[in-house]
């Protein structure tokens, strides 16, 4: 008996419905599809990830499930590495296409993707990855990158307008849940961190464009005032609750009649900066462990556990540094000026290698 044919939407850092090209493509194909998020053990155990990241992701998935509920579906949330999961799924279905976005994560996620691409080729599965936030895989240089990025930002958003009652995803997902290790999406209540999900991300976006952006330039470098006058959209962009393109387009639309054009120009320029540095990492992922300037590789910086511990816990005796590190620990947020300061302090004043401090800073959302 032939196995039924399906497509799969593999969610990674695109935890949204609107302007999600991977999901849009699946809805346009005339084949039932499964929406899945994999809690991969190699990432669960990676030191760059923390429980606050996983809780943000779980909250984002809960938000997605609420949006999918009227359409009779939800996300299958499985703890498994990618290849074992898809191997087992293939015992029930014939997978025609897998839709996802091109993920620029840490080096281990890139190695996973290369292995997975071979797996799909060997199993005659079409893996269709889409461009994410104007970061382009396979470029050999960044000539004309700015122009290409702006062209991408100006493209029409991928509309998500399913018909009322239209089933999105596989209606028999409950049967599959018995086949896999399902991850509970329960998270701690009243945690002092920004809550994940497109719904909450839109609230931050709306309040920023309603009034908070007005003082963006004046307060961007101030440790306390920046907490309100900066957008606070970083986690929602990082995990894909919002697309950079939709935020960029809304900012440009607001600018047309705003009396604070300079503030909006500064904001949209930083959206481009974000993509620019992700593009650099996409092309030169050795910078995860090696200095971009090779000359710094010859500097001798012995690790001091005492210095690192004082820096991490905010007990160096330097008030602004300590306040920033304690703020990071308690709230998960630190504006980028303070982030630059605490890195400079650790590498210059404490003379510690940047590789030894990077994982602690990854605790921020």
C-alpha cells in the first residue's frame, strides 16, 4: 500500500504566520502538509543557548498554535535531531517537499544543514529553503549587497490570508504525537523577560511607532532611557516572530507623514546594520572562534577565572559595568552601547580573550 504524500514546513527562526515564505509555499501546494518545530538535542545542550531562549521559543510556538487553532491545526513540537525525525516520519508518509528558511545560526547549525541537504538528496526529497531577512547564502562578496537588501525589503510581503475554515497543516497531527517525544510548551509564569510570540511582538512594534520612537536618537545610548526609547524588537526579529521586511516597510510608511523622520531613518539604518553583520557571519563563520583581524590571534591573553566570574556576576567594582551585567542577568536586555562597553571592559581592562566572554553574552534574548 502506497504511503500518503505530504509536504513539511520546518520552522526554525521564522516563528510567525505572516510574511513567512516557507509556510506560504506549503499553503499554495496542493498537498497536505505538516508544520514542525524540532527541539534538537545538539542545540539544547549548546552553551550558546539558555533556558530563557527556549522559553521564548515555546511562547512563540504557543502563540502560533493559537493562530492555527481556527484552522484545525497546530505545530508538532518534537525533541529530536533532524535526520532521525524525518527518517521516522518517512515510515508513515512519503515526503515530497520540505520548506524552511535559510538559517544563519552558529556554525553547528550550518553543519547540520549541510548534512541534512545530503540526506534529502539521498532520499529524493526536495528541500526548498527561502531567503531570510535579506541575508543571501552563497555570496562570495558583499558588493552591491546594500542595493540587493533594499530591493528585498521593498518586495511585497507574503500575504497570509487563508479562507475561513481552511485547514492549515495536517489534521491528523494528534496521531503523530504518539510516535515522537513531544516537548511541553509550558513556561514559567511572571518571568522578568520579554514574552515571545508575534502577538506580543506586534504590541512592542505598535507602541514604538505610536510614540516611543520619537526619542530614539536622543536616548539610544542611555542605559535606562533606552529601555523605553529603543524598539525592544530584537528577540522578535531574532526568532522570527516578525520579519525585518514588515518592520522596515511599516517604518517607511510612518516616515512619510512623521515629524521625526531622522529617528525613523536611524532605526531603519540599524535594521540594515543587523542584516549586514549577519551577512558577514553567513560568509565568514570562522569568526565564531577566530578574530577577523588575524593579527589579534597572536595576542596572549591567559584566562582568569576570577576576573571572568566577577565580570559575569557584576562584582568588578566598576559601577556602570556591574549594573549592566546584573541587568543582563535579571532582564535579558542590554542596549547595544552597554553591550559594547562590557565587551571592551572585559577584553581591554581585564585582558580576557573575547572567546571566553561571548557565550555569557549570548544569554541575552
